[in-house]
C-alpha cells in the first residue's frame, strides 16, 4: 500500500493527471510530486537510523523543461483512510479489518483538531481517503456520516472539497505565485 514504482510519476505526468494521492511527504499541505523518486528498498535487518529518513519535498514543478506536466501531490497516509483498518485483506499481513469505527472516527477528529489548533500554515487540507468497498459497508456509512456532520459543525471555517478542486486550486495559486516572482 502507498508504494509507487520509479516510473509512476512519469506515467501520471505523461497522461496529464492533475494529482496523485499516494505519497506521504506531508500531513496537511499539497506539494509538487517529486520527479522520478528513487525507490529504495528498506533493509529491516539494519537499525532504523540507517533507513528512516524524511523525504525531501519538491518545492517547484513549474520550472521543469517545457512540456513537462506538473503533478500535485495531495497528502495522505495510513491514518487518513478507511480501508486498512476496517477491511480484512487476507493477503496483507497488516490488515486488521476489525477496528471499531469509533476508534477511526476519533483518530480522524484528533488529527483534524491538532491541525486546527497547531497548523503554522494559513491554509491546510485534511483529505480523507474512503474506498467504496469499505465506506459502503453499513457500519462505516454511519461513521462517515457522523464525521461529515462534525466537520460541517465548524461552519464556513471548513470547506468540503473534492481532491480535484483542491489540486486545481493549489496549482493555480502556484502558477500565480511563480508569475508574480518573475515580475
């Protein structure tokens, strides 16, 4: 899960995808997807200090060679999705499948509230990744409904958006900022 090949980013750009939703560089800020990120196999027999390092976030993708399509990365992660904790997948050793919806709901609320109270950025995003085969289960539908109701309780301070609109708006802001910097 959340593993891409060396060629994934290039293929997404070639096919003019607007965004990717599979990397874990940031918790709450869109960013440009790194170009051809090297895939490094982790040697778990070594100490974590030898392989546990943060990846660099690409600061600009607008200055690539002409014709290279910019690709926005939306933040995601194990703690922002429904499938891994609530869907039993026998071929994955870390598939739980029996985690209470209340545990997931509270974890999402805790993450949101931490960002709400501590984010240094004026604008941040809180994307939740829901899979139709998980979120469509009866016990999960109620959790999603409660979560959306809770978020709507923040009124106009919280805007519910699609990933497409978040990526498109962020990319337009980057283009405007780059244009202003050139002037």
